C-alpha cells in the first residue's frame, strides 16, 4: 500500500535517519523521508511524535551497522525517545511520554525520526518535573545507572565496610558513567571516577566524584590475581582488560556491576576474587527491567535526581544530519555526557 500522505509520519518534511545493509556487506545511511505504511501500524501500538531521542552507545553501534544491535535492515536507530502521543494505546492525544528499549533501534525502528510507533506496554508517562530534553539526557543511561547502583547496594557486604571506603565508576565521562557517579554520590558514597579524559575532571567532580583517576593509575602492573582490596563497589561501563584489573582490587565482600563493553567484550580473569574475597560480579541488563510499573518508578527517581546533575551534565543537541558524525565520535570515545537528537 502506498504511504497515506495524511498519516502522521508521512506529512511533508517528516524525516528519519535510516541505516541499511548494502549488497557488498557495507552499510548505507542517512536522512530520508520517514514514509510509513499506515496499514503496518498494529492495533496495540502507540504513535508518538518524537521531540527528542537520546544517543546511546548502542545507537552508535546500530548507526554503523553493528550486527549485534542492528538486527533488521533497514533500521531507524534510537533506543530512547520522548515526545507526545498522537494516537493509540488508549492514551490521550498530546500526553507527554518516554520510551526506552523494547527493541527500539534494534529489532524495530527507533527514535531518530519525526515519529515512532511503539508497543503500548513500552510507554511511560514522562514525569512532570522532567523536561523532554532532560528525560533524554537521562534515558537508558540513567535507568541503567540506577539499576546498577541498586544492585550493588544489595550485594556489597557491609560486614567488611571501612570508614571512607571508595566506590569506583569506570568510563566516567560517558552517559552511564556520569549518571552512575551522580547516583552513588547522592547515596553518600565516596566515589572515584575513572576516565581517560582530562577534560572530564571538572564535570565528574561537579557530579559528585571525590577523586578522578586515569585507568593506568588504578591498574596494578603485577600479574597477581589479587592486589590490595580498595573498591567496595564498582560500576563498570568499560569491560575487557580494565574490568579484569578492577576485579583484582575489590575488597572482601565487595561487588562489581558489569554494564558495558566500550573497552572490550572479553574478560580474562581468575576465580580468586570470588572464592578468596567473596566478591560478586553482577551483570546488568537494563533492557530486561520487567514491568512498566518498575520502569515508571525509576523514571520518578531520575526526575528527583536531575536537579542535582542538570548544571554539570553535558548535553549536546544534535540534528538528524549530525547522527552519522556523532556515532563515529562516540565510538572513538570523543564524546562526553549525552547527545540528544532533535528530529525537527
Ligand atoms: N547493560 C546495560 O543494560 C547497558 C545499558 C546502557 C549502556 N550499556 C553499555 O554501557 C557502555 C557505556 O554506554 P554509554 O552510553 O554510557 O557510552 P558512552 O557515553 O560512549 O561512554 C562510554 C565510555 O567508556 C569509556 N571508553 C570507551 N572506549 C573505551 C576503551 N577502548 N577503553 C576504555 N574505556 C573506554 C569512555 O570513558 P572515558 O573516556 O572517560 O574513559 C567513554 O566515555 C556501552 O558499552 C553500552 O553498550 C549497557
């Protein structure tokens, strides 16, 4: 069926940023008309006019055709979106909403578009005190930081606690890293932020870090499977060799929340931190937060947290035409905080 030009999403000038696999194995990507088939909108879907979309690491991978994230072709990336309901799902037209995950930008078109359609069960009313852009600055990164810090709060064994003990956040200049620094500091912990960027020091300190270190300053050069136990809890967004090194330096009863793989997906470690210090390595998968109610509760907590971080948290507004360039910069680790795409 040809696109209905009167249908939301097919109005003149409605655009998206789309990536598709080419026959030669490469990818072709850029700004295109959205061009929806109205008949393809399912009865249980909500159509949202996108006002802003957060730019997550996963979106950078999708935008460059990473097969682990770009599960269908063609695809509009954007795992987070905020905007207003146009119709569907029994929600009043104009309701301010947010949506994260639920296959957006991976198995179905995501938020880098003038409109997005999503399963009704994915839609969360945007907290009234959180602006559209603030919501997308937080987005999946903020939800993930909260989930990770909640998990650590349950796992870190207080029987071994020492006064002024330290909690570590790796990849601290990134979206998840900065939010994790703020969440842990708000919980009263002494936070050490680990970043390779000198330019991030002022920002992460403003977000609550008591100290900022480079990775080489916390890596013990000896090959021992255990080194002096320093960290009570760790939020790790980097993975790879840095995670392996950090595990050796977790104090007895401490815990590590493994979130990301920006620095590598392989983990070469030993069982010694686990069997000799009772360290816990906990995996975090924000996409599997089970219920809509739990997600709504996390959004309320982000709304409470945002005033503490707003002044310091770097937010970069991007147009659809900027998506390809920002993805390259993000994968090269040249970005800080969160980019947000304003579709029009
Ligand atoms: N498990 C989940 O549910 C979940 C949810 C959200 C995100 N994630 C993952 O978490 C990670 C961070 O996501 P994000 O959106 O915060 O990304 P981001 O904004 O790009 O931040 C990633 C940070 O990792 C560090 N980094 C990047 N490349 C590195 C390398 N080669 N070696 C060491 N450090 C490196 C950089 O920090 P410095 O320059 O400051 O060192 C960078 O700022 C990604 O892997 C993402 O896929 C997972």
